[in-house]
C-alpha cells in the first residue's frame, strides 16, 4: 500500500508506487492533498479483462478516492512516430469515492504537470493527446508524462493524485536509405572462382526492423555480366560476387552502379523520399601466373588402324595467357596412355603414333596432353584428346568353333549334313559379307559340296550315296571362307565328317571308334551320368568288402607287441601330472629298436655299479626275452644319459622272483633273514652316497662296547 502525504507539509516524504500494465506501459503516482481519507488507484487497458487496484492512504480526510486509467484508441502506451496533432494516446480516469452529490468533492479535473509541449490532457475526460506534430522516433523515442487528477473541481483545498505515463514512439518508414560512401574501390584475383566474394556495400537506414530492410541491385556498369550482388538478410549489406571467370588479359577493371532500396514503403511518407540510393563500385582485376591454356579445349581425332608408326595425327596448341607469354613444352600424361601408343613433340605439339594400332584390341584411346611453362614448371595446363581407331580389313573370316558332322552309310546324294557360319573381327561400314566354297585342293571332291546361302552361312551336301565305314570312316573337308572387304581376305576351315551307321529314320546307331561319336539317342551328359553311377557302385562294393574283412580278423596281439608294463622316468622333485616327457612311448612299442638305437652316453657324476646285477640274470629266466632286453636297454640308457633326470632315483622293474640273482627287493622279511648284506661299496660311490656309507657301511673304528 503506497503512502500519501499532504502537499506543502515541511519534511513530509513523498513515495511513488509503480504498476506495470501489459505491453510495458505505465508508472502510477498519487499524491492526495489536503484531505484525510483513503484513495484507490486503478489502471486497466480498455477492452482487456482484469483490473489492477492500487490503494492510496491520503491524510486528513476519512473516505476513499479511486483513480482508474485506461488507454484510448490503441492498446498499450506505444504510438507511431510522426502522428498528427491531436492523436489520442491513452486515457486516465480518476474516481473519487466521496459522495458525488456532496458539492464538488467527487468532481475530478485533469492536468499535465510534465510532458508539454509534446502531449496534452483533456481536463474532463483525461484523454492524453499529441500536441506537437512530426514527433520523430529517431530524435527522441521515449517520453514521460505526469498527469494530475484533483477533486473539488480543481479548487483550492481539493485532494490531488498524480500518475506517470511512459509513452514510446514506434518506428515507421520515414527515413530513406543512404550510402555513407559514394565510391567503393575493390580488387579481385583473375583466378577467383565463380561465386567467390569480392566485397560488401552498405546503405544506412535510420529506421529499424522491417522498415530498415534493404535490397541491393546492379543497375548499370560494364561489369553487370561479370559480377552479381546479393543481400545479407542478417546485416542488410550487399555482397558482390564473381558471376563468370575473369581474365586480366581481356579486361583489367570493371565499374558497377549499385542501388540500395527499401522494399517496404508507406504511401504517406513518399514525399520524404526517394527511398533508395546509389553508389559506384570500381573493381580491379589483379594478374596471377596462370597455367597454359589450350585452344580448343577438346580434341577429337579419327585415325585408321593401319597408320604407320610416327605419323602425325593431330597438332595441339596451347599458349601462356599471361602478359609474359612464356614458352610452352608439351607432354602426355602417361597414366592416360599406359600402353604408350602415342607421342607428342615437346615443342610443336604434334601428336604422333608410337606403336601399331589395332582396332580389335583398342578401338578408342582417351589421352591427356599436358602443357608446361618453361620458366615455371608448376604451371601446367591439360587438354583431353579422344582418338577413335577406324577399322581396316586386316582380319580374315574364320569358323567360330570346331565343326564336326556325321553322314549315314545309307545317305543319299544331295542330303544336308551340316550348316556352317563364320565370324570376322573387322567391322566394315557396309556390314559383313562372307563367301563360301571348297578349297582349291578339294574343288573336285566327289563326296561333298558346299552351297552358299548368301546370308553369311553355307550348307554342306553329299554328292553321292553309299558311304561305308569299312572303306573310310572320317572325311576332312576344307572350306574356303572369304570376305567382301578391300583387300579381300580369306581363310580355310576344316569340317570333320564321320561316317556312321544309322537306322531308316537317320538316327545314329554306331560310329567308328576313332571318331567316338555318340549315338543320337544317347547324349554325352547321359553317358557321364552312367559312368558316375558305375564308379559309385564300385566304391561301395570295395567299402563293404573292407568292413567284412576287418570283422573276421581276430583281436590277438603279437607277443612282441603285448607290453604290460610301462617304465616311466620322473624327476625327484616332480613335474606332476603335467610331466609327459619323462618317457618315450615309441620305445615301449618297439623295445628291440630302442635297444639297438641307444648310443652310449657319458655321465659327469659318479656312476653306481648297479649294472652288475644284470650280468647274473640268466637268459633262461621265466620272463620273456623281449621284456628282459627292453629293461636292459632302458637301464643302459639311464646310466649313460648325463642330463636325464632324476640322477638319483629308485628304478622299479618288477623282475624279482625266480631266476633273479638279486632275490627279493622287498624289506618285509628282512628282519628274520640271517643273511647279511655288505654295503661297503657305498664308499666308492662318491660324496653323494657318503651319508649312506656311514649308516650302512662297515665302521672303520672299534666296535661299540654296548
């Protein structure tokens, strides 16, 4: 609730209350004077739903005063610039809560405290109007108008309230565009690509928004066909671009007359125009070192395929477009002529053949000729050259395949046995024309004759009957084929004719084995299928016989292969189950070969003399000689291998029992045995067996007393 204080009281504070209405318009300020009571300040735009109430607290009068403000004519507090005098802007209304029948207490009078001479207010209705013509937004855009509403008809002693109205001028198109520069100087390289930017021009417009939009055009000048201009919609500048390729040698400078205009005009302000302006743009073309240029830019050459090597087929020409006009050197891009069929003279540009041409191999050649400046090898121009190789009659016609026919023994004279045709790699403009006849060496052939069908084919007919396989089973008929070209070329093809036996309907029954002609009733594919079936049957029979043989074979192993014991060597400290290299399984399967192949090896440590046990093993022991030989071979291999682990290990061969000099190796009954063993030999085994020698060997000192 804003506070109010009577005017004229010393030291009384005055505070303002601001209420912003939709569209950003108004500040309201009420200053009741001379009366005690309460004042309600209300402001709402006309035609809008809802009202805003500000409650005021005047001093000295009991009661309520309400001030209501609403815009008239246009919503909000914005008005167009250059509006005529008397244009309604907004209406303020103050309503006094006092009794209107009580004198002049509720009669309100309006006046402007601030805002003259631009605006005025109707004292009775509170309508704010323009009071000055040609109010220009570009000169001043915002105005602050303070309106006072006073009751008691404005007489002395009445209460008064004030409100501040902020009025903003909206833009209209009342300012024409103007170029700040009447002359622009630009430059561009002659090598600039099409659509590249040359420069920018700008026409200034004091208006804003849509009223400041611009459109730039080229209205005159000798560069209208070489350059173009476009408008940047974001910054409203004109962008000059290259329209077609430039050449410093042809034209060094251009002049453009550029116009900038507003596309959106208001008819009531046309007298302030014209709303367009022009400027002159001078564009200089700068010279650059350009590569040589061929004229024309494409060559098409036709050359016959029998042209001699070194013949000039075309002269290409290029020149330096620069003022210096440097010398040119010509060459061929070898990637376009990998076969090196052509050559170009380095100075004259004469294009010549370097190899024989063959239309049947390559009928077209597309090469690229290069032109390079002598003083600047980096400047290289190129031109495509298309060469069409014209056909000449250099290939004779021939049969497209091997022709083989048959004639029945019962064939009659004049019977057709084969129709042949020919092909020619040449392509004459008038088309192919072939002629057939018997070769000169077979001109008087009594068996067959050739009839030309005049359609590039020929028929082979019999000249007699009564062919017999026993007399002659095969005939070789040479046929001469010639074309209609210039010069005429010909070749000889051979038709192989087989004499076969046929039935009455002409179906082949049998032919001579030399020719190996299949009967008509049985095709080659059917014969291959029959042979394949026979082969499959043979394989199945062999497989069945093999399976039966394996079933009848008894499962009896040879005594030499029946090995029940495997001798496995392990390291003392163990490799565990992963130690698979401690034994040789091959030696187990072939113990005799292992014994024979074992080479003597020498140990570096001292060797125990346990091999002496094997000397007393009788050869007629109960164990088979095969196992015995195998054990001896493995024992010898272990003793002689210097690096085979373990060096000290217990070898268990399971050869104890009858026939063994060592007797039983078990210690289960050693306590009851009266025999005494001597371990004196342990002292000869070296330092490693010293501890055993001390424990089991004979003592060197006197026997103990106990």
